[in-house]
C-alpha cells in the first residue's frame, strides 16, 4: 500500500514516482521529460514540506485537439493540467517544449504541487488556494503580479475570492489577474498565520502541512469554505494592498516606465483623497457653525395648526 508522510529532516525525501505514457516513453524527448518531471516532483515535495510516493504519469499531446479530447474539457491558455484522481499530468507539447528548460521545470513543479496537495489534503480546496500553493511551490512570484493586484485593488477591479473559490482559469487578462490574486491572497493568508516561518508568505510549507494534518486540516477546510471567514480575509487582504508602503515597494522594484505610471496614479489617488478630506472638514465646520438648522421636511411653520 502506498503511503504519504510528512517531510522531515530525519527521513529520506519521498516524492511522486514519475512515469511516462507509452507514447512518450518511445519519443525522442523521453529522457529529458522524465528527468524534468522528477526534478519538478522533488522540488514540489520539498517546497510544500510534504512527501508522497504515489505514481504519476506524464502524458503529452502534440495538438490542442487531442489534448482537449483526452481531458474531456476545453482548458483555456493552459500548458499542462493535473488530473490527480487518474494519477496523470497532461501536457500540451507545443506549449511546454516552447519554453526554456528552467520554465519547463517550473511548470512541472507547479503541476506536481497540485498532485501532491490533491493526494495529501482531504476534501476539495478553494481553487485560489490550490493555485496559490502551486505557484509558491514553483516560486512563481514575479513583481508584475504585485503591480497587477495592487492596481486592481486601488481601482476596485478585483475578482472576489468567492468567485475564485471555484474558478481561476478564465482566459485573457481576467485569467492573469485571477492567478495573480490567488498567489497574493495565499501569501497574505500564510504570512498572517505563520509570519515568522513563512519568509513573507513565500514559503507554502506551513499552510500545506496544516491542510494535510489530520486535525488541523479539518479545521482549516471548514474555515476556508466559510463565507464569513473568506469575506473578512478578503477585506484585510485588500486593505493591505492599498497601503502607501505597498506602493513604494512596487515602485522600488519596477522599471522606469512602470515607476512613472505608478507615480502618476499615486498622485491622482492622493489628490482625490485630499479633496475628499477637505470636503469632509468643510461639512463638519458648517455643521458646527449652524447647529440649529433642521431639514425643511422635518420642520413645521409657525402658527401651523392641524385642520379639524
């Protein structure tokens, strides 16, 4: 019987047993794909702090039509898909092989993380948590994601976590934002609960271990699917994205063009807030000077008497 255990320094690291489909095993890329798959599996297990020696088969297709036919769905702008219950990672060859070697390993690490989490965690997780953990395992935290999410938060264009509970792959710019939000929200959740151990929310292991734990996992599962908890979490997370310090951090890591755009946006945002504050103070001043004024629809003219 295959058994998955928590990763620890005292045990030899175990990761999914990577195999190739018969077609891939006979292809010229067999050795390269198998080695990259094993690297991705080992890296995902180490980053998540979880071990799992379940077998997983890499199945690749040369055309999008065959890729979709095998999956039975029509994924949008996807390089690979993990089908955990079948023990498969299904790959679109042109999309994966067109990437650099480093990016290919990153994609396979991402998918192996999905596989490990699906096998180790009981019950379905919100889609944004699944994606956030996979992106952290593959270290896909680029600064442009921070820019995109912070701008969406400041302009009220964010996709709600309620919507991201069930869907992340949306296609186009919405999909880019959905993945960026999933990464950002997961990092915020980790940093909020394991600040000292998570390196600013970049280490997925604390959350992954909690979700896989027999007791903690049940509590976390209930918490993440609780609408009240989710909405409060989103409120705290969005508030953190709107701080001035957050924008300074983004500016310091952006290019000249993005820095200029961000600076102009901040000036406009600051001016809007300043004008709102001035209007509020003026209103408070007028109310203090004329305390006896009442609304005309609540006052009665002198000498008015009810007609009998």
